[in-house]
C-alpha cells in the first residue's frame, strides 16, 4: 500500500498558541531573518540565543527545588540535605497562612499551618530556617508575594545576624502581586497599595541590597491557571511593564533596576513551542527594555529566568509517568537557555514533594547537566528552520496579545476589571474540554488508560501538630520581647504606610523587635483595606 | 410551564488559591444551563453557608486543593446540620486522595469529584439528583 503525501490528507496540527505547523520547513521559511539583527550571538542583543556568551559552558544552570514544610526546623534540615545532595540554591515554600500574612494562631489559619510550606510567624522562625546556611554563599528564592516586604526584612536581619553585609545577600522575593490576582490567589490588599509596596521594595533593594532580585514576574502561575504559552509571556511582560512604570515614576532610571528583574516561567506541553516561546521572549524583552524604556546597559535588556517543569502537565493517573515528563521538561528548560531550573516532582499532583520525589527531580537535572551533553554548546537548536520560524511566529503572537492588554489601559486595569482572569479561565475550560474529548492527548488520562489502578506512591504526610508548636512559640516570643519597641515600630510603620515614606526601614525595625508577620500585616490591612475579587466569570 | 433552573454555588473555602478547577466547573455548569454563583477565594465556611441560604441554591460545590478538604468539608456539613438544612446537594472537588472519598461521604457529602473527573459526569450527577425535584409551574 502506498502512503499518501497529499497535504489535504495530512491532519492539521495547531499548537496551543494557535500556530499551524507544516510537515516540513526549509530555507524559504526563514528567508527574511537576519542573523545579526534578529538572532545575534549569545550574550549579545537581542539575546535570542541566550543572555551569556558561554552559557552552560561556563556554569550549569542553578538547581533550585521548591521546598519547605512544617516548622522552620524541619525545613532547615531539608534545606541542608538538598544542598548536601548537590542542589545549588534554595527555593522556599511557605505555608498559606504565612503567604497571606496570618500568624499560626489566627482562627483563619486553622488546618493550614505547615501544610504546603513552612510556617513563619516571626524572625525567630526564619532564623531557625536558615541556621548554619551561609547567606552570602547560597542564593535564596522566597516564594511570597503580598507580604514579600516582611519576609525580605526578616531575611536581611538573619543575614545581618550571620555577620553578612546586605551588599553580599543574593536572592529573590517572588513579590509579583498582579499574577496572584490572576492565578495562585495569595493576595491581600487592593491593587494600588500592593503595587506601591513592590515599588518600595525595588527602591530599597536598588540602594541597599544590590545583588537581590526584588521581584520575579511569574508567567508560570498564569499558565498553570490555563493560559496558552503566548498569553503566559504576554501577560508576564505586561505585568513587568506595570512594575517598571511604578519604579520609573519614583525617579529611578531604568538601568538602576532592570538588570535585577527576574522571570519565572512554566514548561509543559509541546516541546518546540516552549523552546520557541523562550527564544522569542528573550528577543522581545530585550527590544522592549531598549526601545521602549531607553535602557543603555545591555544587562538591563536580558531576560533572566527560572524555567521549571510545571505541575500543569503532571497527572494523578499513573504518577510514575510524571518522572518521565519531568525529565522532558528539564530537557526543554536546558534547550531554552534558562538560568535556573526547578522541577515539579512526580507526586506533586497529590501534595508537596516527598524526600524521595525531590531527590529524583534533583537527579534528573544533574543527569542532564553531567551526562547528556546539554552544556557542550550554546543554543544548539539555533538555525533550525522550524525553530527559527516558530520563534518569529511566537514573537508576533506575543506582541499581538500584549497589544490587547495595552489597549485596555495596561495590566493594572486589565486585572482590576477581571478581563485577564476571564481570558485565562475561558482558556482553561477550552483546554479541559479538549482533554476530556481526547482532542488533546494526555497519556494515562485519555489514552492508554489503565482501569482499576490504585495510586501507590508514597506521599508527604501533613503533621497537624505543627500548629500547636507554632502557637506555643508565639506565646513565648510575645512574653520575651519588649512590647514598647514593638508598638513604636508598628506605629512608625502605620505612618509610613499612610504617607509616601518607604515602608522597608519601618518593617525592618518591627521585625527586629519580633513583631509578628500577622501584626505587621494587620497594620497594612488597616491602612490599605483588602482586595475585592473580580472573578471574571 | 417553565422549569426552574438548577442553582449552584461553587465555593472556595479557606486560604487555598487554586481556582482553575473551580472556574472550569463554573463554565461547564453554566454551559449546561445551570445558574452558577462563584464565591471567589478565601471564604470562611460561615460565609459559604450564608451565601448558599441567601441565594437559595440547590447545590454547594466545595473546591479544595491545599489538602485541607477533610476538616473544611466536615465543618460545612456540621453547620448545615446545625441550621437544619437538608435540601442542599453537597459536592467536593479538587486534589482529593482516593482514600478520603469514603470519609467525605461519611460526613454527608453526596459525591466527590477529584482532579480529572469528567465534566459530563458532574453535570449528569447534579441533574439526576436535583433536576427532578425542581420542575415548577
């Protein structure tokens, strides 16, 4: 039997971003591309191929698994164990009460203390979390948003107590509130004062903690909430632009802080689409920072990112398959020129990772770095007809999508009105329908399904006793601290919050006096109020 | 003769911010012709029960991904019992381990739809359990 080669008999393939893929690509597809202008050498504008000239030849990507659970002491042990296994940086998971500025004794924190991350109520906890970990050698990513200012202050005081000057402290506060309104949902205050807090942190860091990334814009969670890869990049860039605008309005120069902007992106789905997404994103971001904001320093124009395997691609069914998915996601991440990698572990469709699952993720990245030749040469997919063509197409689509947001008056307006939330949830619904109908294949879910299977992975067990331990500790701290110092700091903070004063020095004072996270957040709630959620439905 | 549309409250109790699943269900139930209210994030069980009574819904769907589904569902069922409310169909969805399904049903939850549950199955279940009682002239 002769196989048909007629184009009309070949099934149409469309990527999630809507781009139609031809069966074969050739020189004609990239005829208009100019290497110098459109692609450029690695480390050179427009940075399509990577932000450093030598990339992994010089240094492998940073490996930073998201971890934290229970108490600070337990988390400290896990940190040290991961570092002992060759992990090169930390990525801290806080429990939901901490992320939402609630102390462990708050009635609304019930059942959540220490569940999806570690519980931090006061400086005391953070001191324990980083005991024996030298904060000038290890960079730390603090996954916290509306109360990032408080956690940053605590972290800086811990460094100070270790005798490390702030100039030497390296790390990142996630501190991306706009994406919290779109997905992930740990928001507290209304949009405007939340953006102001981000501005305060950027301003404070640019003057006092120069090696710290004050925010990391997360396309990741937007994609996890259902967005396409194009929307992921477009919305992340529009969010970053909103923060940049806030900082520029304070009189800072773009080159004072743009080199410290970090991004956090998601990886799952079509391999080529993801690689092209990152190459297109790097090029477009460089253009935006140079052309629109007039940056002079090339470093300001570089898209620095953590790109990790996303939970969105993992399945509850046949959970060991997620180990394989994670390995492919890590491969994509390395082929995309990421700076930092983190992988969701195979059990993350169930809960936070077990020790074993975290180790497999770490080893996955190490195998890739040390066995597979991924570090040999920079951007090995460059020059591929398909990849270069797709990079162009993705860039065009991202620009189009950004335009829609800008026509609405920018990201702040688009989030306040619920427009973005609506777009993302509609996309999530469409994607779910495609999976349920089988149009989009998901192995173990709608193809090669195994009946009567029982998931038999060993998963992390939540310890309900953590809440009691934290409550006891809070009582002790409140008994030991100097109450008038706490009151002074909190009233100073309130005044700063009510005016244009930078809140950071006041938070630092509060943290040092062992004012709790909940007490500090309460001051902000009293002054700023709370966010009213437009669901976009 | 007109048929009263089934009224559903999709609720996000507690601190968990994963709302993708809840919103997908809202879209699906609306498309199936139901009237759907969505609470938004960070609601207490008190608030959810209050809204359910005020809006006179037929179905309460709790969506939980943080792992706190057992205590939250228990609290909801206790409150409904206290208020002598027995005409609400309670469903739970989210990141629910298979072993917890039985426990949730013992609390009085009518059905559990973990991640990956078929949308058609959820719609059909609601229509079967609520639809018949709601035909009014």
